[in-house]
C-alpha cells in the first residue's frame, strides 16, 4: 500500500502535477483564452460588456465573469449572466475542459444547447435560466455525471424529458419551469434522491405520480421546495 506513505497535500500536488502533465500538451490557460476570444467573436454584445474587458492586454483570469483555479491555471468558472448577450451558444465552450460552473442566465441566447458541452465532464453547475433556447431537451445531459444544479427555466425547450436525465444521481436542483416539455413524469424521477429543488411549473406535464412523489420527498427532506404543473406547492 504505497499510497499510505503520501500525505494528503502530497497527493493533491501529485494530482495537480499529473493532470498538468497529461493536459499541458493539449490545453492550457492560453488555449482557454483563445476559446473565450472565439466565444466573444461569436456572440452579439450590444451593451459592450466584453468588448474592452476580454482583451489580451489583461490576464485572462482578471476578465469579467472568469474564475481560475491556481493549481491547474485553467478556467473553472464562467459567469456571463445578466450581460445582455445574444446569438447562439458557440460550440467552442466545449473546449473549456476544466469548467465546473457555467452561469449564462438572463441573456438572450437562442438556438439549441451544443452537444460539445458533453466534453465538460467536470461541470457541477449549469444555469441557462431566462434565455430563448429551444429544441428538444438535451438528450446527452446524462453524461455530465457530476451535475448538481441544472437550470433551464424560462426557455422554449420542448418534447419529452430524456431518460438520461435520471442518470444524474448527484442532482440537487432541477429547474425546468416555463418551457414546453410534455409527456408524463416518469417514476424514474425517484432516482434523483438528492433533489431538494424541483420546478416543473408551466410545462405540459401530467401524471398522478407527482403527488406521491411530492409527499414522499417532502416528508423525508427538510425544507424541500417543489413546484409542479401550474400550481406551486410551497
Ligand atoms: C500552451 O500550449 C501551447 C501549445 O498547445 C504552447 O504553444 C504554449 O506555449 C503553452 N502556453 C503556456 C503558458 O504553457
Ligand atoms: C474548440 O472546439 C471547436 C469544435 O467544437 C474547434 O473547432 C476549435 O478549433 C477548438 N479550439 C478553440 C481554441 O476554440
Ligand atoms: C474587467 O472586469 C472586471 C470585473 O468587473 C474588473 O475587475 C476589471 O478591472 C475589468 N478590466 C478592465 C481592463 O476593465
Ligand atoms: C453570477 O453572477 C451573478 C451576478 O452577476 C450572481 O448573482 C450569481 O450568483 C453568479 N453565479 C454563480 C454560479 O456564482
Ligand atoms: C450515465 O452515466 C455514466 C457515468 O456515470 C455514463 O458512462 C453513461 O454514459 C451515462 N448514460 C447516459 C444515458 O447518459
Ligand atoms: C434508477 O435506479 C434503479 C435502482 O435504484 C436502477 O436500476 C436504474 O437503472 C436507474 N435508472 C436510471 C435511468 O438511471
């Protein structure tokens, strides 16, 4: 058991080192920077929030909405919420391979979510609430197995909730309110045992299973907030 000889900080350093060794040949902070510049070139920014701020004159980790982790020197959080951005979501985002938080809420993005996002397997937080996205509910979502928060509220996603969603066993907050998702809510929703917030209000969903589900979870969980169909439980 050679592992026992390493202290925890040693292991952490080793991990950073190994990851840098394996990733450095492919991607680094410089590549993250070019991804963001591509992103900037591919969205409309009528309020010029990014225009002068996302500039190679300044270090990328100081750009508005960007957070980096020092250990890997890679971008871990992208928060472009409330920036009035327009256009489709550029697939380039899929190259930010260390991304953990992605908050693009309160913009005017339209079109579908690019499936390049499946490359971001470290993602724990996705928030596209209050945009104009459309298309079917992303069927690939179940690949992002670390996901804890998924916000797609007030967009125009339609169709059935894909089975792969129920693969997300770490999911704590799921907000699909105000879309046009339909069908019935599969009993598999019971697989999402960590859920503390579920909002499905303002969709075309149906099913008697719902009430049982709410009773089950709200008795077992302290402070859960669920809203379904066209009424709010709490
Ligand atoms: C980042 O990687 C590219 C090649 O992919 C390399 O040319 C560049 O020097 C690297 N930059 C840093 C800061 O390591
Ligand atoms: C990022 O990914 C896209 C494909 O999704 C690719 O075309 C592009 O060259 C990649 N690199 C950058 C820096 O955006
Ligand atoms: C970019 O925005 C960030 C966050 O608002 C700010 O701290 C930084 O000073 C800005 N940089 C420039 C060059 O304006
Ligand atoms: C993103 O920034 C907004 C304020 O601009 C803030 O309210 C929100 O909590 C941030 N999102 C994350 C995931 O930190
Ligand atoms: C479910 O998650 C596993 C990893 O936890 C992944 O390998 C698999 O592709 C996912 N399935 C779907 C349908 O997303
Ligand atoms: C839901 O959980 C059951 C066992 O609790 C498992 O057999 C099933 O594969 C899970 N379904 C999905 C879609 O992950």
